[in-house]
């Protein structure tokens, strides 16, 4: 079957082994000083290991491969004295008429102002917002109240945000995984305040699209910094990798911060 699967470029791999702990399925092993995939059935194709390679030797490609098999993973991990991670596997892809070739390296294709995002839907119209503030006390100027929305623009879905959105210039950009605001109770005050925002899900959406569009946005606008807020589950690591690829493709030295939120709501980093 044709599906997404991790590919390791042995010519780039220096055998550091940093990718091995990040693979919850134990699918990567060092063989003769090089990281190699231990078996197609062990790799879910989500790419949680991508951001751990300092040599950029790991990519996700589409090729003919055995289906991901949770039972095989469980047996493999049991032999290592480990237990399977609590995250769902990617559903099998439908058969393709012909084998897919490895995808090319990321590049930014300059584009003019695109057609209206969201197919021209009025609900996707770009607009800036004014954060709500508590009523002033004794005539003093009021600061935004805790618990109030800190959202400063609309839309926020990465699919819908225009590449040249005016609020990106001079902004600190927060790239958040969809689940983060639900898991982290102080999302608005601790992460969103003072930031422009784009959100998406690296498991359900095309992560390559995320990297390409973010790269175009960063190349076009004067973004000061990028903060990624993602969940601790392995499948969420793709959004951090997309941000790294986007910064590299933009050709700019933009500071990047990676914040991880636990499923219990704890903040890491």
C-alpha cells in the first residue's frame, strides 16, 4: 500500500541517536553507526522523530510500505521492556494507482495575493480585534482582566489566515496545535497574550502544507519570533517540525520557542 512513512538519509545521518527516544514505537535503531527503520509495520508515519535530527536526515515520504500494525509494535516494545504509547495510529491510506516518488525538499513558491481564504466565506473575512478590558476602577486605566479573550485578530485557522495578513508585521507569532487551548487552562493569559495566532492539527491535516504556508508568511512579513505550543503526544510533534522548516525556508533568523503541554494540563518549556 502507498502511505506516509519515515525515510532516513544514511548519507546525512551521523549516528548521534537523538531520534531514537522520540519514536514511541521503537521503530528506529542504530545499525553500523547509522539510524535505520527497523520495519515498515513499526512506523506510523506521523513523524514525531523529525525534529530531533540535527542533520535533517529524517523526512516523511510516501511509498509502498506495509501497513502500520499496533500488534507488531506491542510485541516489538515488549521485547524491549517498554509499553506502547497512548496515541492512535494513522488510518490506512487507500491504494494508489502507481507508486509515489519521494517528495522534493521544501521550497517557497512566491505568490501574489491569493483568492479569498475559505472560498470567500464571510465568516473567514480578515479583521483585527480589540481585547476586552475590565471596567476602570476609580477612573484609572484598566488592564485586560484575567479570563478575558486575548485574541487580537480573525481568522486563526492556518488554512484560512491570508499569507500577507497585516497583523503579522512586527508580531510575535504563536503556532498552536488545535488541542492546546482545551488542555491548558491559562492559554489566553500565558500563551496568546501579545501574540498573533495560527492554529492547526498536524495529525489530521497536511503538515507539508503547514510548512509551506508558514514559510511564505514568514518570508513575506516581519515576524519577530515564533512560539510553537503543542501537546505532549508524539503525533503533535509535526507542528514544531513544520515551524522549523518554515523558518529555514524563509531565509530569516527568527527565534523559535517550543512549548509542550501535557494531557493533564501541565506546561513544559
